[in-house]
C-alpha cells in the first residue's frame, strides 16, 4: 500500500493539535517529575477484539513533530488486520517527549482504525455483488484527509473530497431551477465541462430526464429497495437502447443489516455516511516502560 503524502496544511493542523494539548507551560506533570535525560520505550497494543489498523503513518508524523530524537518503528502498515493484544508499533526516546505525544497519537489511531474497521465490515457485507462502498463528505472538519485515508485502508473508496472535485446537483439545486434537471445539467456542463457530475433524482420522471442528459453518475438518496431495483431496471433498459451505462449510487440509512440487499439491486455504488460521522473508536493502548 502506498504511503500517503500528507499536505503541509494537515501537518500544520497536527502541529496545532500538539501545541494546544501542551498549553503554555508544556506537560507540567512530566516536566516536574521526570528528569530530562530519562528514556522510555513504548508499545502500541490492540485492546479491541480485532479489526483494521489505520493511522500508523500519522503517528509517525506526530512523533516527528514532538521530538526528532524519538524513534518510531512500525511493525505493521496501515490497512493491516490486527487482533487483540497485537503490538503494531514501538516508540523509543526521551520519556518526556513520548508522553507529550501519547494522547494525540492514540486519538488519531483510535478514530482512524475505527473508521477502517467499520468500512471493512461494510465491504465484506457486499462482497461478490460488484457494489463499491463509498464514504461521504461527512468527515471531521480539517481532518477529512485522514478520515478518507482510513476508509481506503478499510477497503472502501472515496466520494468527492471537496466541493470542487465533482459536481453534485442535489434537490436544493434542482428546486432553485423549479425542478428542471435538464437545465441544471446543461448549466453545469457549460460552466465546468471537464469536472465530473453526479445528479440526485427523487422519482422515475427525474431519473429518465437525468439518463437522457447523461451525467457521470446518478444518486438515489433515501430510496427503498423496491424503488432502487426499479431504477436499476430503467437504467439497464436505457443502456440497452442507447449504449451508455450511467452508474447508480444508493445512499441514505445504510446499515450493515441492510447494505447487502441494497447491493443486490444492482447499483454500482453505495455511500455510507456513518463510516465517518458516527465513528466508534477502536480500542488501542500505549504501554510505556521507563529505562533506569
């Protein structure tokens, strides 16, 4: 798996998180009780029953920013499966510095591994159907880059990462144009001919209009399985006649219990907001030992 190249903006936000955690005086407890020369060795240990680890490369950046004297040694890579009691990375360096980075490192790991693990569960649930699990823009503001990396680590794929990466004509946009989907698509294509475009539809008439005007993808939001299956059938009939197959994306109220039945309707994509907006932290601890 390719190691991510984090943007300077993200590195600055990680630095700011560390700075805010330290406060104006630094870690006063460690500064008062631990001599400057004392060294420590620490192990990142999985406490959860098992899942997918994500955030290892971020933790490397965290400790680089805390103290260049710290040696961070990953034993696994982002996206690897882990089980309870697995050690996936070690840290060695000045004890004060190791403790200074502990909480920030753990919280990145816990959030990202939670996202990756949940994503992997959804990916497994639709295995063999041909459907791709997508995230949404419902990410932690300022740290969406990490949330979306975690989704990839869990085997999912990313929807648009920002508002300029792809157009998404939703109900509000269509209502502004008094329901004229064709006009909405034409206006967008005229303004941004090289930017991909997705269009949300609410009923059969809007679906047919969208198909005729050939966006890059069509979104079926909050549709039940019966309507979703009907939409796939209409799209397939359109493809047989015109030769253009426009991918369909289902979204809204996706749960592990339901997602496979949605995938079996024949949609190409299923977007799941809960991957990132309702994260269950993955239990990880840092076990620290202090050198004599």
